[in-house]
C-alpha cells in the first residue's frame, strides 16, 4: 500500500478523532460547570463544637478585645459589608492610622491554604494574633487579655463549656475565633437561586436564568480560570496587572505581595485571588482598595492591565495586554457579578 492510500484511509479517522476529542472536552467543561454550580462546596467539615463557635462569635464582636475598648474584629469585618469595611485602607483601628492593605471579606476561610493577601499566616488561629496585637488594629497585650477573660463572670463559663478547662490560655481565644470564622458564609443572593434553576429544564425559561446566563458565559471564559467555581477563587496567588514592575522595598517589602513571604522574584506583586461572592457589598476592591466600583474593575481588566515580569499569562494575548470585552459583554458580566 503506498503512502497516499494509507493517508486517505486514515485522514477521516484522524479528523473523526479530533472531533470526538473536542466534543469530549466540551462535554467535560459543561459537566464541570454543572457540578461546580449545583453541588454544595466540599469544604472540610469542622470538628469545632457549637460551644466554641458561639464563644468565638461573642469574641469577634467584642470591643473589649482591643486596648482602648473601642475596636472589635467586627469593626473592620462588618457583616453588612461582606465582612469588609467599605474603606480603601482601613483607619478604624485603635490608633486611627491607615493600614497598608485593604480589609478582605472572610468567606470560605477553611478552604484557604494561607491567610492575608500574601498568604503570610499559615493557619487561622495564629492569623488572629496579628490584628489583636498590632498597634494600628487592636493593640492588645495578649497576657492581659487572657487575665481579663479569666476574671470575667460572663466569659469564664463560656470558655469552660467550650474547652473543658478553668485555666484559660491564649490558644483557647484564638481557637474559638477560628471556629466562629469558619462558619461565616456569603449572604444568599440571586445567584444562589439562579444556579439551582440553571439546569432545571422546568424553570430555566425564567427571565433571571437567561439574563444571568450571558454574563456567566463571559465570566466562565475570562475570569473563571482564576476566580474558580464554586468558591470564585482558586486560592492561589497571581499578578493581575495592577502595577508595572514593583521597585519599592518600603514597609518590609509589603508591596512585593507574595514575593515578600517567599522572597522569590517570580512571586513579586502576586496576591491571593479573592472570592467574588457578595462582591456588590464589599467595595472598594483589590489588595489596596484602589477601585471604588465594579465598573472600574472591568476598566482595569479591559484597558488598564500593566506589564511586569510576573504578570499572569492569562492577561496577555498575542502581546495585547488585558481581556477584550465588547460593551455588551461588559454589561452582561456586570449583571452577573452584581448577582453574586
Ligand atoms: C483595623 C481593622 C481590622 C481589625 C480590627 C481586624 N482586621 Fe482582620 N484584616 C484587616 C486587614 C486590613 C486585613 C488584610 C491584611 C493583609 O492581608 O495584609 C485583614 C485580614 C484578616 C484575615 C485574612 C483573610 C484572608 O482572606 O486571608 C482574617 C482571617 C482576619 N483578618 C480576621 C480578623 C480577626 C479574627 C480579627 C479580630 C481579632 C480581625 N481580623 C481584626 C483589618 C482588620
Ligand atoms: C490571572 C488570574 C485572574 C483573572 C484571569 C481574573 N482575576 Fe480578578 N483577581 C485576581 C487576583 C489575584 C485579584 C487580587 C489582586 C490584588 O488585589 O492585587 C483579583 C481581584 C479581583 C476583584 C477584586 C475583589 C476584591 O474583593 O477586592 C474583582 C472584582 C475581580 N478580580 C474580578 C475579575 C473579573 C470580572 C475577571 C474577568 C474579567 C477577573 N477578575 C479575571 C486574579 C484574576
């Protein structure tokens, strides 16, 4: 058999194979979305007792945990602002001085591999030491706090109930705070109903399904690679092009983002992808709160992306920086984001 014949013989098979493979990929993507959208998130189940969660909630909202008695965790992590504080850089701490980074939301904490925008804290209990002691946040002496809570007729029984001991230690305070914070969930929104209806053919004729679907499709192509379903974050670190190459080493390299922690040039200016759930309630946006609205965020992704050595490759296409979106796609995407 000559070459030409075997080519003719295998040529249709080859394209048949390519076609099936593409179909398979398409189906796989569709199933992946359906699974991500409809399944409840598989988060590790917490073993914390209800008593610890209850105690942690009391502590989270208690201003006595600060040195001047005026600042609670909830002063900056406000439930009606998606557990953020509505300020670009918070000055709500005991000193009234501006912090260096924007207050993030506190959803799905148990799924995070590390805490803070740069992942500088490895676990949730130890994370809380930072705001409790920081002179511009709560400025509290932890030994004093333990004594005060030990002597409190209100708290002592709660600690005893939660940890089975009369002898209070710092770790109990930190563990209770972590137990409560792991129960924090986004407020239910249009999105929650929408995703339930999306794959239900009985009701997916409803207007809401159709109006959000267009935005979801844009999102799935351009944003979902980092803002992964179902949590709307991949819990990883990326440079989404906010700044050109970072030179400043000020404030112990705070502007290096993840690079400050790993001390690698390849991690410079990378930050943890934030979830987008309840995003309409948590303005302003980004690690330094530089964008006041979702319109500004989209303007950044479409026309504002800056080049630097660590810029994520998803945000560069054939040397063109940013994501190309038509005005209609932007309007659809905004509608979807506001429903989250
Ligand atoms: C004065 C405002 C302020 C107060 C008070 C405050 N926080 Fe924060 N919180 C912030 C800021 C700002 C960040 C981000 C800091 C960073 O990433 O460098 C943050 C980050 C966090 C994170 C990490 C979230 C993530 O996505 O990685 C957790 C958890 C947290 N705070 C819990 C607490 C707890 C618990 C308390 C009380 C003990 C508290 N915060 C008090 C402003 C505050
Ligand atoms: C390459 C990964 C990546 C892609 C693609 C991406 N993002 Fe982001 N996004 C991030 C990271 C990382 C941050 C945090 C950056 C920072 O603060 O420095 C972020 C922040 C945001 C914020 C601010 C959230 C907050 O709580 O402050 C919004 C809103 C947002 N992105 C929306 C989108 C939309 C919409 C798209 C698609 C058009 C998109 N992102 C595409 C990685 C990405």
